[in-house]
C-alpha cells in the first residue's frame, strides 16, 4: 500500500498573503507505505489548481525515505497579484502509484 501522513504544513491552510508575496509551501510527511521512496522512483508533481510555483512542475525526493521516516517537501511559490482565495495541489508518487496529495490554500489580501 502507498500512503503518507501529513505531519506539518506551512503556510497553514487559509493563511493570508500580500499580492506577489514570495513564500515556500512546505509539507512534512511521514512514509506510511510498505515501499521506500527513492530519488529515482519518488517525485512531487504539480497536479492542479492555481500555478503559484515559481519553477519546475516536478521534483524528485532529495533522499530515500523508508517506512516511518519523515521528509520535508518544499516548493518555492509566489502569491497571485489579485485578492482572492487560491489553492494548488501536488501529488507525491512512487513509481506510478500515488502516495499522497498535498494542497495549499491561501488568501491574497491588499
């Protein structure tokens, strides 16, 4: 089974940002699957929602993550220019199987 547990998330869901504010979406997750996530098999990829990320649509995990181990997944982001509610979702896959879906939702205020 492929599974992960969300330990921490920054910014918290519903955090407020200023237009064009630079921030990192950071998820600390624990591997709850029976498989080790390796740099050659596991990656975090943009799935849907507002494209707030500044660079690539996909990133490999930085090191192997065994059952019970935790890893920080960080994406460099930029808040949109207009006020409103914005969400973006990323999927962690190991080979072709989904381990978890991670979402960030922010509010842009002037």
